């Protein structure tokens, strides 16, 4: 009996070892295959041009791409990066038009994309992928299980876009002009009453104005209630009505008594800079430092946030399915996920965009690249921002919220 048990045990050990060996071999093969694909991309990308399409409305962002990212790609990989500024709606129309025309060598190699635009692109099969598993820096420095990697405004990324940077909504005032920093919607109402006509926000669908409205919804209604409805538009209006009622109450104390609203965040920035307004806002939490550094804002400008939290999102990079230089785009995205480039992008004097890398995956030297960056004046430390970070709403709810705001708020007081 003991001999039989010994034989059975030996057999089980052999099968177990074989199973472990198979798993290990599969993992090694997968890793090797990914490395081989990227090595092939490196070789093919050398000496090529990558056409990078994306929003070009921010001077500092454009300058960072042209003076930091492009030279890095040229020096390290012999890739020429050509930045093509274009609104995302036009980019999507171009991609769709090329697909319908059957154009196999597309004009766009790399695209800066987000939220509902990513959803539209995937729904129309406009994107190449999945590809993130092919990128060494994605595997080395990011957490693929993170919701901020897996989801973009509530939509699954499924490896068809790679994180580019993070953003978080903040409010801004000038401490020399107003000592108060409202910590919630109720205090913001009192603030507007104290400084009548000197507070406002851009009219949705302006990106920043729409984010302000959503942040008010979170503060008045509660993030949990919004999260519980998912993307159910039928439940949306009733759920957010208390926030709409609040915005109606706020309206008479705003600029021009809320009868009209600025068309863009650029207009609000200018009005704040000129002293016409006592409050500004941004979806870039480090924007205030850049504004101070360039002399647009006074040294006393500062960011502040609500106690219940502020909306944050991750913006992404994708590759069109018909890109003519997929290899170059892969190499460019991998470079963007390097600590050196993410740190350069994080520096407020360049852009001030929050990094996407997992701090726990950085070695001491890599962490030091970020720690030594002076954040500049008026900026909230990253750990405080992340402690108050709330996820974005599903992308298809945003146009519905903007329609509700348009029907209930402007000129209705």
C-alpha cells in the first residue's frame, strides 16, 4: 500500500511540475513574443515620420510637444514627429472619411483622444489594437488592472488606447483679491453673493464649463447617486435636478446676472487675468503655475478644491486602424510612457500634466526625476489632489447633461 501511495505521489508531482513548466513556458513565450514585436517596430520605425493629430488649443502643450517630445524621439529613435493641430471632431471625420474611401495608408498615425470620441472611434472600427501589451514601458510602469487604465469616461479601453496623462478639475482665485476658497457648492453660492457679477463659468459644451457643471452635480447630488445610474439617460434628469436647481439659484449672482455665459475657458481666463472676475477654473491642476510663470496671473493666484472631491480623468493616445506608420506610433507611445518624458510633461514650466506611471513601480532614481520638479506657485500637491479625485461620468451622459443645462439655465432667471 505504501509503495502504491508513493508511486501515485510521484505521478502527481510529475504532472504538477509539467503544468508549472507549461505555464512558465507560455509566460516566457508571450513576453518574448511581445519583445520581438516591439523590437521589429523599433527597427521599422527608424527614419520615419509620425503624424500626430490632436487638439492644438493650448500654447504650452504645443510647445512641449515641439520642444521636448519631438527632439526626444528624434535623438533616441530617429523618428520625426509632425504635430498636426486639429479639433477632435474634425479628426474623427477625417478618419471616418478615409475608411469609407478605402484609404489604407491613412494621414494620421497617432491621435490624442478621450471619452465619447474614443467610444465613437471604436464603434466605427477606426482604431488599431489592442496594442498596449506590446509596449515595454506600459508593462513595466503601469498597472493594467487600474480603472484609470481600463476605462475612459466609463468605456472599456481594451488595450486600444494608452494613457497619455492625467487631469483633475480645480478652481482658482487670487488670494490678494478674495481670501475665501469655497469648500463646497453652498460656500460657492455665498461667495458669488459676496462678489456679485464677478463669478461665472463657460457655457457647456465648452470642455471646462461642462466639467464645472458635472462637478457641481457631484457636490450637490453626490457621486454615489450618479454612479448608481450608470449610463441610464432615462434616470439622469430626475437624479441631477437638485444640481440644476442650485445652478438656477446661483445664476442671478453671476457675471451679467447669468443671462449670458462666456463662450470659452479662454474668455474666462482673460476676464480673471484682467480682474473682471474673482474666480477661474481649469481641468489642468497645474495650469495656475504656468499662468503665473508667464505673467498672465498674479503671483497670488492659487488653486482650491471642494472637500467632497473633484472630477479627474485620464487622457489617452490611440492609433488609427489605417495608420501608415503603426510601428512609429508604437515607439512614440512607448517613449511617452518613459519616466523621462512623463517627468518632462509634469513640469509646470513645460505643461504641468499629471503623470500616469505607478509610483510604486519606479526605482529611486526614477522617483527622483519627479520629486525634484518644482511645482510652482498656487499648485495643490499631487497627493492632495489624488486623495480628492472622483471618476468621470460615462461619456454618453455628458451631452445629455449639456442639453439639460441649456434648456434650464441660460437666461431663465
